[in-house]
């Protein structure tokens, strides 16, 4: 999976429309192999992003969990710590 696509489920507050759109955009970029589509492919690219964002929002709305919601700041701190450890000089 693309490293830029983040987990969006079970956060408080819930994922914003911008976060869902960004994940959809990263997904389409990854599978199309293009970060910027040509003019000929722009409509198909934009339509795919919109449709994937739409269905992603439906998925997030329908998922059920008994786990307590995660805190974005705590999760970001954990990710930063993992990154620091991963890229620490040996």
C-alpha cells in the first residue's frame, strides 16, 4: 500500500472530506502510475478520485468497532517515534 494513504477509521473527530479525498487521490495516483494525468486522461482521473472518495466515505460511515476512538495527535507522535527509530544513524 502507498505510504501516504493513512488509516482513516476510528478517529475522533472522524476523517474530514479533505482527508478522504487525499487518500482517494493517492490511491488513483498509485494505480495509474501518474501523479499528474495528461489532458486526455484528466476527466477519467478526476472521476475516479471522486468515485473512490465517495465510496470510501460510505465505507467509513458503515464500519463498526468496539475499540475506543484513536487520538490523531497520539497516533502522529507514535508514527514520528517509529520514523525516528527507523532512520536513526547506526
